[in-house]
C-alpha cells in the first residue's frame, strides 16, 4: 500500500471513466433540472425555525424554541387494533435551522419500569426495544428514504430504504449506512423523551421541493404494539412510502459549502508480516443538494465488522452482506429488481476488493449519486491494485431510474469489468416496478419485471435473462408469485448468481388471522398459515428438466405474551449433476434425491432481558438422514450496556456411504460505555477451521461523524463469494485507525 509520503503522485481517471462521468454530468443536468410540484397529503406537519438560540442535544427539550415547534399531537395505534386509544401517548416536535432538522419526542408510558432496551450500539438490533423511528423521503417520490431510529436508552440506528430493497437489509432497510446526526434520551416518571439533530449535509434533497415525505412510528414490544402517524390500517407500514405524510418548512434547507473530507491514518501489526501503516481519505462534494460526488483514495476497510460464519447445508454458495462504508453510500440507488432475494444480485459490491477471500487494495474510487422527483442516478468506478490473486483492473457500475408516474418506476443497470482481471465482461439489465396502496380501495399490490444480457468473454451461449412477479402484501392475506429465467451465459462478474442456466418458479400464499378478543383464542396475538412451492428447471440439453423443488407448509403462532411457536413440514427434490461435499468426509454423488423433513421453532418473549431460541429440523436428506438443531440464548442488562449472546448449531448427517457432522459455535459480547463508545467481541469456532476465530473491535464515535477504531483479529476467517473454501488468516493482527471528519 502507498504511504503518506506518496501523496504527490498524480492520478487521472481512465479514459472510459472520464467519458462515463462526462455523460453522467450531462444526464444529471437534464434529470435534476426538471421541477415537479409536491402533491398535497392528508397528514401534514411543519418544522418551524429554531431561531438563533442554540439547542443542546441532551434529551430534555428544555430550550424555549421547543415551545413554538411544529407538533404531531399524538401517534395512532396501527397494530394490533387500528385507531384504538392507548396510554402510550406520543408527541413529536419539529424545528429546523439552516442545515439541521431537530426532532423532539415525548413518549408517555404508564409503567416506565417495563420499558425494554437491549442495545446501546450504533445500528444495533432494536426490533424488540421501545423505540421511535422516522422515515424521511427528501424528494417526496415515495420510493427511497432515510431511516432514523432511537431507542429508550439513547441507541441510534439509521439506514437507507430502496424501492427494490437492498439484500443486506432488515424489512427493506439497509442499516449499514451511517448518516451524520445526534440523539439523546432522558428517562422520567412519565416515560421518556428524546432530542434528535439530523445534519442535512449528510442527506440528498431538492432545495426547490416544498415538502418532504415524512412518517413516524413507535414500537412498544411488551404490548406487541405499533403506533404510527400516517398509515394506521393493518395493511399499512411506515416502510410503505406510499402511505407517508408530508413535512413542510424545509424548502430552503442548506448543505453549507457542500463538501465533507474524511482523512484517515492506520497502523497495523500482523504476525509474520511485521508493522505496516497506511493513509488515505474519502471526499464527498455536493454539486447541488440532489447530486453528490464521492472520491476515495487508498481506502482501507480493516475496521469493518467481521463476517459471521454460517453452516452451508446445500451445494450452492452462501451470501454475505456488504459492510464497507464507501460502498454503502447510496447503495439503495444501485438495487435492481424486486423480490429477487439472493437468487440474483446483478451488482454485488463485495465482488470489488475481495477475490478468493483475499482483500485486494482499492487504489482509487469515484462515485456519483443523485436523486430528483423524476428518478435517480448512481455511478461507481474503482481502480483495483494488482495482487497475486488478481490483475490490476478497472471496475464500473451504473444505475439509473425514471419515475413514469407516482406508481411506475423503470430503471437500467450496467456493470463492466471482471474482478479477476481476466477478459471482458459487461452486464446490462432493465427493470420495472409498479406499486400501489389503493388496490381494491386500500390494499397493497406490487407488479415487477426485469430483463438482462451479458456480453464479453462468455464460455457458453444463452446470455439473456428475464423475469416477472406479482405480490399482494397485506395483513390478512399475503400472496407472491415469481417467474425468473437465467441463461447459461448470464454472467454478471460484479454480481451474485449461484444458479445460471435455470428457470425458477416460486408461489407463496399465507393466511394471517388475528383472533377476536371474545374468541377461544383470545390469548393469541396472531396466527400464520403459510404454504409455498418452488421449482428450478435446467435449460441445457444435458441438465434440462427439473433440478430441484420444494413443497413447504408452516403453522406459526405468537401469543399476546410474546411466546412464538412454528411447525413446518416440507418435501424437497434435488438432482445434482456433480458430486459435492455435504459434511466433512461425506460426498453426495450425482443422482435424483427426494426427502421429507419437519422443523420446530420456539422463541421466548424477545422483549425481556433474557430470551432463548430453539430450532430443530429432522428427517431424510439426500441419500441418508439429517438432524439440524440450533440453540441460542440472548441476555442483556436492562440499560443495554452489556449484551451476551451465545449460539450453538450442529448439522449431523447419516448415510450408508458415511456419516459426518458440522458444528458452529458463536459467542458475542458487547459492552457500551456510551452510545458512542463500545467494545465488542465475536468468537467463532467452526468444524474444519483450526482454532477459535476472534474479532475484538473498539469503536469511539467522536462528535457525530469522526471515528477511532482499535481492532484485534485472531485466526480471522473470510468468506470467499463461493469461490472456494474459507480463507483463514493465521496468527494475530492489531489495527489502530483514526478517521476524522471535516465538513462545511
């Protein structure tokens, strides 16, 4: 890696990249120069000016400016009984100055001693916490949004939501993105209050837009209760942007001079490699509030969280989420298709900078991200250094969308380059998504389609792919049907496609009743009765016909006290054409296999400080029988300062040709001194991997955007994108990294 002393090196964009960004700037001028008036909304609230007096973010809401703030007087119960009054009254206060949106929360609770919090960590799992969340759609397009969330202990979580949800997401939200904001909470005898300050210099927005899409939700886990501002029917969700309200008073928000500079310095000591150091920077510049450029130089991702190992019980590669901040910026604008899951991800950023499990240095990278009422634009170009695993190569990805009307969005994705540096590869895809929240009155309905083509040095014919789907995602009934075909040579080198040369069908139907209060099942919060069928057929002359299929039926029950039970039965078929290792020392031979299995899932109430999970499946499997149990325990202090999680998973296989087992043990310990200073330990032991893999990570968030990291790895294991066995870094590695933020 280049040292600080090499900063005088001159660097220019490759010719193809220069042309790409030249055309991108022209497109941006056309796309973002068109203005569209915001439509009236049923729910509206105004953010009033905060004035000149400073606001201290301490959670107390004691500044005089809060007395004149815009107000949402109370949130309304959305689930389980829409519109019914509750004692959990929630007021939202809104103020703003030139480049800060202030939000105040007054959350009443009839019994504050029962408030549930499990974490203080930034972007920690708050799904079972008392929290308040905010959805901000800065262009009012009802397609993309920023998510901000704070729990009753003061832990902050933020993320990006896309119209085609990112793969590394939770309920459609990618919580790996970090914005620039502050939050503080104060607990009192009546509940809790929160004070939030969001720096709009970390957001994209149209300064001519008179109002932003806006919504608020509150979670009370011990009551399985959800309160919303806009969208309060059972078929609604704050993540359904078509049901958002409007936030006015933001039309002249500013982004300062429009630049954010983040240099870093890093020192590393590794067993057998000695001491090394590195330096680089990230630079973001807002050409206008709706269009930003990002440049990275010698970026090092040594501080990124470690991958959690998984047991692979099949013959296809597993998917691992992106965790590197440069690639997460604007990641929601790159997502392609709808409901494709991990079956097809044509742009998968982890293919950049990781080859056969080995990190590849990123010399330079540049990104352009923009949005408007009419669509979005995202371009990425990276220059990778050459290593023993891959030649130096330039990699490009570009995505654009156009909003035909308030329901229909069409888009295109282009990628170019091969991470291995071998030959040429270009992928071009187009997709369309039509969404409505007014089907048959007030129901949700989504229609989607896509088509794609690969070109370059392709080994076989059949470079096209296409698909379509229909989804009816509502409270009582859920229905989903998809058809997708992937040609043998549909090969996105910057993507993830585990099963090319196949035709895949999927159909799912779920009935989700909520028992009436006067029924014999009044102790049940909700039932789920789910069935699905999936089938994958080969397209080639040699591997044509059915390759695999699955019939699945599931019954699930959640009690009013939070106890969850699930019982599944399923029948699978698989016809591998090549032998593969299922467990150590046991190989599954080519052939046709059919098996029947059953699975049981149990969770104790997750709102409590201690809860447990048990999953067990058993039955026939390929040519033998398999037993796959998992037990886990989760415990935390009520303050959320200390978390202990332990999980043990086994996979036992018994067959005439041999028996074997795979084991995975995981322990996670996190201690948070404050929401901005915490240390975590991830220890993993897996069959076939010598010793215990350990990742210790101290993170100190200074201010609202600077970071100091101290990381210790021992026997680190990297995933390999399905290209081979896990890569094990023996010995120990200590990393100290300081990344500082300067912006105006």
